[in-house]
């Protein structure tokens, strides 16, 4: 049996899937399988996935019996044979030591592991995420999700199954809702301070739908409340700062970024400005959004 099972939900990913697969094949760890879960693609994605499987027995093409990335990931894990599951999206890239570093973190006592990511738009990467200096807590998740993307997460398969998996009803922030259940249930989620993932940004991706992101967060907050956690004003202000930055990056209407930034400042000035550089840049960007060149906005607010 392989040590790692890599689960990739695929929907109309023909333009990027081959590059993603090449980044898996470049891993320093070779003991893995990859489950390519097609989610009803109408382009050449299934044919590409079948070709990878024909060329390399470590790849398997699966059809998602449900619909959406949550159902695809759940189905992939249900068919996985490895003791550690690593998720990757069909347009993201891994650094070659990603699996090796995840394996070391899990051997050291973590149930799940993630690293730093760099945000890119098809060209050179710019902004990088950070990882906390302690294991992730529910209050931390209620402020700003340090995992950032499911492409960044590896987890013991039995721990994932015990968590109940992703809620198929949630389209946005389904990862946040699941992470709250995971950590709230006692799992150890640990960050590794090394660059592991190149996250492809897109103004038309799922994360560009700000209203749906807020609805998904409401579901995550309900889960947290059921575990005895409520977001404090500081955490809510940090989340509003994140949404304002995202509005700037995805070319949302100019006033949307300003509305979110002002709401964050009103909720908790200290929270919004807890990272003075990020908070100050976000507020300045929100004020100047109508005249700030699009390319500059994307460079400044990529994370």
C-alpha cells in the first residue's frame, strides 16, 4: 500500500492539470498514489486523467458520484489506500519536498500538516503566507485560516474519516467549516515553516464570490458555536480585513472593498490593524481602489 494518497478534484481542468501532475511527479517522496476525481468535466479533463493513469499506475481516474469539490474530495478519500491523505487542486503546484515535509510533521505527532504557500497568477509568485508558531486552534481559524487552501493540507486518513469529512452542502468556506470540526474535535493541526505550495489565483474562481464566502463562513461560525467557540471582535475584524483584500484582488466593485474595510475598523480597530502593514495597505487600497491600476492591486493584495 502507498504511504500517501493524493486526492485531486477535477472540473474542466484541462488547461492546468498536466502542470499540476508534473509537480507531483517531481516529489522527492515516490511512495504515493494519486486519485483524480472528475467532477463532471465537459472539456478534455477525463481524457487527460485517463492518459496519466495509463502511463503511470500510481494514478487512478474516479468519477464523482456527487457534485462539487467537497463531494469529490470525500469520494477520493473513501477510495484511498494510503495512511496519509494529501489534497491538491487541479490548478495548483507543489514544491518537490511537500510530501516529505508533511510526513515528517506527522511522524513528530501532528494529525495534519500544512506549510507556507506562494500566490501566483500564472507568472512568478509574489506574496507568501505565514504559518503560526503553535498548533492551530479554533479561535485562530475564526480570524484568518492559516492553511489558506486545501492544496496545502495533509492528514492521517483515519483522522479525516473520524472527522466526518466535508459538508457537501457548503460550496464556499467548506474547508474552514471542516477545519473547525477537525481542530475542535481534538486533532493536532501543525504548520511547517517552509514553502510547499504554489496557489494559482483567479479573479473568476470560487473564492471570488464574496457573498457566498460570507454564507459559508456563517455555516463555519455555527459549527464553532456548537463547539463552544464564538468569534471575538478582533477575530471578526481580521476576517473582514481578509475579505476586503480579496475584494481588491478579484476586481469587486470599488465600494465593496471599502465597505468591508470600514466594517472591520468599526468592529475592532486593534484587530484590523493587528498586522499594521497589512491593515494599513488594505485600508489605503480600499480608499484608492477606483483609481489603483488592476495589476498593482493584484500584487499588493494577493493574499
